[in-house]
C-alpha cells in the first residue's frame, strides 16, 4: 500500500514541474527520437504533492455543452485535402493511403475517434483510426508527434520496473501487460504517450494501448 501511495504522489510532483519542461507552442514531439533528458524529483514524502494530486483528471471535457470523454478518446482537428493524413486534438498527425482516406473526407472536424492497433496481417500500418459515429476505420501510421505543450499531450512521469507500471502526467496509473515487457523495457520518463484502445489479444484485461511517440511503439495496459 505504501509503495502504491508513493507511486501516486510522484505523479503530482511531475505534473507541477511539467510547465518548466515545455518549449515553444508549435514545437512537436519527435516520432522515434528520445526526448532531452529531464530531472524528475523523487520526493515521495512531499505533503504538497499529495495535496495537489487529482485522480479525476483521467479524461477531458470537449464541445459545448461539455461532454466528458475518456483519455483514450480523441477527435479530428484537420484532414488533409489529399486524403492522406489527419491531425488530432494534441497536434499528432497520422498518415494513411489516400485510397483508404477517401472515406475520411466525409468525416467532420471535432468528430470523436479512437486509435487502436491495426490487426491486418502483412500491413505496413501499425494503427487503425476508427470514427465513432460511422464505425468506419482507416489503417494509419504516426507521422508527426503531438505539440509539446498541448494540454492533451501526456508524458510518462513515473516508470516502475518492478511493478511493470507507469504513471502519466494526466494522473492515470497504468499496469503494462507482462507480454509487452520487451518494448516496455526501452521506455523512459519524459517520453510522450498517446492513449488508444486495445482491440487485440487480452483486450478484456488490458483494454488500453499506450503509444510511445518517442519510441514509435506501443504496449497494452490497464488502469489501476
């Protein structure tokens, strides 16, 4: 119990420090590139950190009147006129084949979407973008990372190798699927994360995927 408490308190510390780590408004996280090393305080016993911890920030409100969406939901900001890419709310850009993308031209801005793994064999695309209202989907790859200082860009704040768990800067604590330890072993604090939905193996237990922008890979995870 004490370990868990320390783990959660650490999230708040990183959240407080995060603004000092963020750069210019239009600067993006680089896909497949490690971030600059940052110092994360390890003051687990800080009472101030405990007081500012807000476990309710696991999702966001969007539109008017406000509708609550879980952190695994996203929405469309822009769609390329060439039907080969779309940008989501945090600035991340996913690219896809323009033939598949023709259906995306009918999708509207601000429409909620989900990001999941692409389970089509022998495909060059790692992910699949699913439009909520129609159920249509497009296989895609992450082309550009999110904006570094977007309120919808989340980072790894704490990594616990022993518990195979992480905490994010939106105060979500996640247990990583043990089968994904090979990918997880290369992850580090400060790397940007996009939260998606697991539509593959062990989805009943590990219902999320965590897409590591800097490593350009993903693991399955569950919230605790």
